[in-house]
C-alpha cells in the first residue's frame, strides 16, 4: 500500500537526497558532476511535483468536505467571549449589547410553551439594517448561532436559545413606520421596519382608514415574527394568510451578511420565483428581516353575529354553505360549549349565551344595508342547519363587545382551572374534514380526562384545542393527546400547524406531513443560504433521526 | 501564476555582490543566474529543488486545466451530439408508438421547430432535438432520468402561450416534454372548494368542466386563452381577475407534485387551506419557468362563482381614466370590483375597424369594469362608479349592462382586444409589452409611454389591467421592415426602464424567459439575483432544466 503511495515515494527520494554526500554534490556548481545530477534532478522534480499535485488535490477535496458537513460546528466558549467583546466594541452605547443574566435568560424562554430552552450568550438591540449586518458578520467570524427575537409570542419555542449559546437579536428598536403610501390607490402600502407592534400600527392606520388585514395573531406580535412564522388569524377567511400577497417585499440580511431587497413595490410581478416567499415561514433560519413593504386593504364597515348549534358538525356544515354564498364574511370562528361556559365565567357581566357550540361571524360590507342583507343570509343558512339563538349586534359598540367575548377566549379558557397552564395545539385540515377531526378529538379528550376547550377558524379548517394542565402528569397526557391530534390531522390530508409554525415542537412531524423529498429540498435551501448553520439552529428542520 | 513565479525568483533584499565575471554580462543575462536551472544559482540546492518543483507543479496544473477544457469544453457541461442521439434512442425504446400508430417521441423537423419557437415572441429561438409526450408523473421521471444520464437539457412545453421565449430549445440540444396529454382533472372536492388536476390541464377547460357539472365554483386565474396550469405556475401568471383574486403567487395553488432535476418526486404540501409548516416550497416553483423542476400535478383552490355585470366609461385621456380607477377601488365597493381594464383610443379604434363586436364604440380612452356581487350590490356599485368617473371628467354616456346578455356583449370588446389589434392592421405583427408599477405611478407611466411611442412614430394599442398597475402596450410593426423592428425594440427597452424608475417591475405577468433577463439584476439587485442563482445551482446542479431562461448570466468581473 505504502509503496504505491506517490507521496511516500516522493518522501523517500528526498530522503536519499538528504544524504550528506549527495547534498554536497548537488550544491556544487562544478560541471564535472553534471550528468548524474541531471537524471537525479529529474527524478527529484517529478517526485516533488507529483507530491505537490497530490497535496493540492487533497487540499481541494478537504475544502469541499467542510462545506458538505452535515453537523454545523460552532465556536468555543472562548470564541463566544471574544465575539461579545467585539460586539461591545462595535456598539459602544452600553444598552445595545446586554449580557445581563436576566436579560439573556428571558430572551431564551417562553411561558407559552413547554419546550426545553437555553439562555442565549448575549442579547443585542440593533437599530438599523447596518447594525444587523455588523452582528451577522461577528456571528460568522466566531461561528456563533444567531436567533432573531421580536414579539416573543410564538408558541412552538421558535426563539429558544441554542445549547451552544449564541447571539439573540432583539428587534425591539426597529419598529418605525418609514412611509405610508396611502395615495397608492385603494390599498395604501407602508414600508416599515418590521418590528411594528400590532396595536401601534392599528392606531396609526386607523387614522388613515386602512389596515393590514391579515395582521391578527397575538396582540403584540410583530411583522418580523409574523412573516417568519407564516402567521394568519381570524381574518384569513377573507384575506388569506401571510403566505398570500400581503408582503410585497422584504429587506433581509442574509447569513453571509449581504443585504437584499427581494422585490420592488409594484403590486404584482412575474420576475421569476418570488424570493420574498422564502422568508415567509422560515422562522429566522434563512436571514434576518429588517424592513418590509406590506399591502393594505381598505377598512370596510363590519358587524358581528352569533349563532348556536346543537353540535359541531351542524355548525361546520352551515359555515361551508354560507361561504359558498359569496356574502361578505371577514371572519367565522367556532367556540365549543366548554369555551362558551368559560367565557360566561370569565366575563360575568357579559351576555348570557347558551352553553352550546357557537359560531361568531364578522360580516363585512359596503354599507349598513348590505350588512343587514348578509346577516339575513347567514341567519337563514344557519337555521337551515339547526342553528338557533341568532343575534346580530345592534351597533358598533355592541359588535365590539361580542367580538371581545371571542377574543378573550384564550384567557377565559385559562381561568377555567385556577393556576393552570395551557398547551396550545394548532392543526388544519381541508374544511370538509373539520367536523370529523373535532369530533374524534373530542372523544379522545374525553378519554384522556383533560379539560380542553376548543376554538377554531372554521372558515379555513384550522382549530386549536387548549389543553389545560396543572401538573407534570397532565402535561405528559396532554403531549400525547397533542401528538395523536397531529397524526389525525395529517391522515386527513391536513397539516401539523395551521398558523403557529414549526419551531421545536412540530419538527418531528414534518417528514410525515411533507415527505422526505420536500423536507430535503427545504434543507437544501437552508444549506445553500446558511452553510455554517448559524441562523436559529435546531428549529424548523427535522433532525436526521426524526425522519422515519 | 506569473506573479507567483516572479515572487519566487525575486532576489533577496540585499543581493550578494555578484561574482566579478558576471558583472560584465548584460543585466538580464546576469539575472538568469537566479533561475533554478542555472548552474550559478546562488542559494542552497534545497531552494533550487523547491523552486524547480514549484514551477513544474504549476506547469502540470496548467496543462491539466488546458487539456480538461479542450476535451470537455466549458460552459456546456452538456452531452455531445452523440449523447443526444443516444438519449433519443433511449426515449424511443422507452416510449414506443401508441397502438393506433401515433408517435410519442418525435424528431420530425416541423414538430421540433414548432415546439421550440412561438408566434408570439421575437427572441432568438432554436428547435429542440426531440419532443416527447408525457402521460404521467412516472413518464416525466423517466424522461428526466434519461436526460440526466445523457446530460441533455429538458424544456417543458405546455400551452405554449408564453410570450418571452420561455420554451425555446437549448443550443447543445434539448428534450422537449409536451404536457398536452396530461390534462386530466383527477379529483374535485366541492366541499373543500378545491380540485386536483394534471399540469397540462387548461384553465378554461377546468372552468367549463365545473360549469357543466353544475358546481358553482371556478378557478380565478385567467391568462391567455389556451394556457395550462403548468405554464401558469411556470410564468407566475395573472390576468383580469387579479384585482379581486390576486395572482398565481397568492394562495391558489395549495400544493404541487414536482419532478425534481434529480428525478425525485415531491409533493410540496398537503391539502389544508393554510399551513405554517415552514417556508412553502410550492412558491419556489411558481414563476420558476420550469428551471427548478417539472410540475406534474397541482391542487387548485377554487372560488365561488358570483353574478357579474359590466360597466364602461370613456375619458378624454388615459391619465383621467387611470386616476378614476384608484378612487373606485378605494370606495366601499372596492371589494365588488372583479376587473378594471383600460383600452386606449387606438385600441377602441382597432376594435371598431376589426368588427368582431356587435356595435362600434366612440373612440376614446375607455375603462371597463367587471362588478361582482348580488343584484343590489352591483347596482349600487355601478352608481358609485358612475359618480366617480364623472368627477374625473368622463365623456359621453356611462354604460351599464343590466342583463347578462348585454354584459357579455360589452365585455367582448375587452376580450377581442388583441385579435382586433391584429385584425385592424392586417399584415403587421405585434410585440406585447408587460410592465407593472405601484398604482399611483401608472398615469405617469402610461402617459410617458404614449408620448414616447408617438414620438418614435410607432403604431400601438394599449390594454391594461389597471387595477394592479399593470399594462400592455401592443406595439405594431411590419414584418419586412427591419428598421421599424429595431425601433420597436428600443421603445420596449425605454418602456422597461421607465417602469423600473417608478419602482416597478419589468414584467407584471408574462415572466422573464429569455426576453427580460437583461433587466432582472437592475430590478432586483445583484444580491437577490445571486440568491436565485444559488438556489437554482443547489436544486439543479447540472443545469438541465430549461437552461438559458430566467437567470441572467453572472456579471463578468
Ligand atoms: C394568545 C396568543 C394568540 C395567538 N394567536 C395566533 C393566531 O391567531 N394566529 C397566528 O398565526 N398566531 C397566533 N399566535 C402565535 C404568534 O402570535 C405568531 O406566531 C406570531 O407571528 C409571532 O410573532 P412574534 O413577533 O411574537 O415573533 P417571535 O416570537 O418574536 O419570533 C418568531 C420567530 O420568528 C423569528 N423572527 C422574529 N423576528 C424576525 C426577523 N426580523 N427576521 C427573521 N426572523 C425573525 C424568531 O427567531 C422566531 O423564530 C398566538 C400567540 C398567542 C400567545
Ligand atoms: C393572447 C394572449 C393573452 C395573454 N394574456 C395574459 C394575461 O392576461 N396574463 C398573463 O399572466 N399572461 C398572459 N399571457 C401569457 C401566457 O398566457 C401566460 O404566460 C401563461 O401562464 C402561459 O401558460 P402556458 O400553458 O401557455 O405555458 P407555456 O408557454 O407552455 O410555458 C411557460 C413556461 O412554463 C414552463 N412550464 C410549462 N409547463 C410546466 C410544467 N408542467 N412544469 C414546469 N414548468 C412548466 C415552460 O417551460 C415555460 O418556461 C397571454 C398570452 C397570449 C398569447
């Protein structure tokens, strides 16, 4: 073996030459020894070139091997310390870089879920795209994980710290609205630094009579987080989700530190596949979004109606029927009997609803008259399917109150058992399968003994069971119920997450849902953009052993 | 290498005094003593050996590179003409003629030519080497595998209505997959408002089938007549309905079954109406123009069919017309507007001359509105529109079609716009342009373009999906006047730049193909284009899928 190795041979030749006699001979410039030295020279040189050739080849292939490494390598704790020093030097303002233990801890955990978490090594508060670029460059230099953090309302552990430590980029300072182009026809657009808080935005935009319709996940969610989780909410029935056309373009700092703007501002463009869409639902694993242009929809008059049903199936049928009538429906939500009871307990001064499965409609129209017209259609259809107790809001204040009942569901549910916490679930199936899904889940819950009110965005086939737990034993049961629920949904051609995203909690289901090939394609895109694997590692993409 | 060489041979900082004999020689000859081959080489034999071997090593590397590039010419990486022949043989073996003697693999020159070029575009086009008709996903997989074994490019041909040379052949030879036999509707789920079909199905056939079956749903994307689902995904199309329903890049494609360049088949998502399971790989293929994989099946979301009526208003100039559109869409009836189309005076003139419609219209810049909703809503909307257009200085009568029959007749003006343009100017050909800007910038763009075309002395008609800021100038030229053709090309170039300077796009709905490649980096920035390229490279490392389209060549440094 060794004999055939040219490298070895080359060494042995030079070995010969190290012989003192030979050395003397070779260095001598006298011509008398020319001919033997020439042949030896040739031998030496061939050997040396072959050796260097192989060395070069080995070097080149070694380079390749690094790129295709499956497991990312992070820097050592010492590297991270250096990185932190460098961050502090780059951002002299002492509030920008924080290693305060409370701060790094708080940014790595969430009370909203139960996934294991780690504190970040450092939290940085950038205030511009350039700041983010600086941070990304430092992360690259020291091979340090980097996790964006915005509203922190995610429910699947999306912004948990990595076990190796890392930089948390808190986008709180980047919440400025840069421009509102209301003149741009019906739907003004606004360019804004992504981290605009929902309520601020709502106020600002109400003034200009516009709103961005799909913006209704949790009340403090931000645009950066909404894009990254591919969120939606109650308005999705009318306006679709964040994967539709609400984000005209995003400015992104790529893992390489390069800044790109994915598109321009025209409302549509066929200029190739839309790279904006890559970042929607990527959970901060492909880059950090620093600016967004969103499309807005005109605010229309709305009103709210409630109607009760003997069971979920009838309610779902009614929804399907109403939707195909083409009346202006902005939202349609189902709350089960348990939730209705919870709401009654939670808001004792409120209305007296029957403890039945209930539909909340938000109707939308161009005038009072058209709203009444729509309400009539809804009532007719609902009653045809066994609905009763139809109530239409008398005025705007009334409508707001009823809708608040719906909005308070989360907290009302939590109040059912004092001191409990909730494990949120979030599956979505083709709408015709929703009654089956809810029914089977109800049976399952009954057997498990958990208290779990349910709420659903029925218009889309999306629903959440709020699994209430008070102790570890309950939590274990809840986790099993949740896993069964996901398998049930996937078996119905549905998804493990309708709107909350994958994070840590759902990645084990991704292969089952999408198939090995699609997941591999996602990983390929990830590797292409982030070869070092620094951006929000451990989230979204299933681990190797999750497949199968 | 020369630099490297020179460095190595550089004399030390303080050269030792030369032997007296050497000093008398000319300088450059004296210098040769530093050559490692010189007997007078002043340093140790080790240095000499090292320098010599370094030079040989570099020589070997260069020689290998040279031989490599001479034998396997760079840039192609594709199979030779012999490989193309092998591929054709393999295809013929795999796909024998059907029982009734029809060929599934064709190398007939007419077929090859027809599948590689289009009446609708004037970009250089080349014929394919072979055309194969696929009937199933498995067929496509087989073809892709043969293509990658022989390293032959693959180009999909579907409805063939695309306008930017999207399906032209590739120069080293290409296999064209004809999707026309993959046009089945596989499943209709009325209760879920969705439908599964093969990629060769035409959108018009889908809507006809739904209507025949009495299912009150339809698929709202409406590009050119004859376009198919696969092509619509490929180009990221839209159409008149985009005002109300958005484009192919919205949520109308729930999932796609795709054959990747490595022959693997993936389904991008399941059938739920929404999902947050990571970024949506469906979207990678929408607008990818067949460069990332071949779509074989798709699940489409459907929308309820609503009654519609048509209204028409005429204006003294296009600016007034376009300004009115924004106010209409901003009114509470904005949601009832399904389409807003602008036809300029030249177009109306052409329609009158061509005479495909029932009655001629006054020659003015004209807006057509398609209003949807129940009767009451439509009437109220029409009334509001009438008021708004009046405020913007509309001339003549505001037309509103009360009955379905009338609506159909009025809309036929819009429908026959392109055919009328050709009909009114027999013997000419027409270059269809397609830019899109933020809606508030549209009046400026349309006005600028009309003036520019007039100044250049070109004949044109304009039709625009103005609700989205998208418009097409159809520029006419006579086929045997190369000078005029040049002028058209220049005008198109100026038009694109005008749109880009207004924060718009070089293509609102027709796609990039070969025609718009040169504008992509200007529009999106080199970084974004590089991102697209790197995804292309990762998904299709051999570059077999529709090469030469979409991605501009990297800038030469
Ligand atoms: C009570 C309650 C109700 C909810 N209801 C809904 C609902 O109806 N619909 C729904 O869809 N969701 C809902 N959610 C979930 C949550 O609100 C959404 O997922 C939301 O989109 C998260 O936004 P965030 O700003 O809080 O993001 P964060 O939690 O801060 O971050 C989310 C992810 O995005 C990444 N990220 C954040 N900012 C950036 C950036 N600038 N660039 C790149 N990556 C970034 C983070 O790293 C993380 O992975 C609810 C949550 C709660 C607590
Ligand atoms: C009269 C006329 C009017 C038009 N009006 C409009 C309009 O209003 N709006 C609009 O958007 N467009 C319009 N177009 C353009 C054209 O109709 C669209 O671009 C359409 O989407 C093309 O579809 P096609 O089936 O003809 O695709 P093709 O021309 O066959 O192919 C288009 C591209 O997609 C690729 N492709 C095709 N099938 C597949 C597949 N299965 N998998 C992967 N890639 C595939 C092809 O390789 C090619 O690159 C018009 C065209 C004409 C002639």
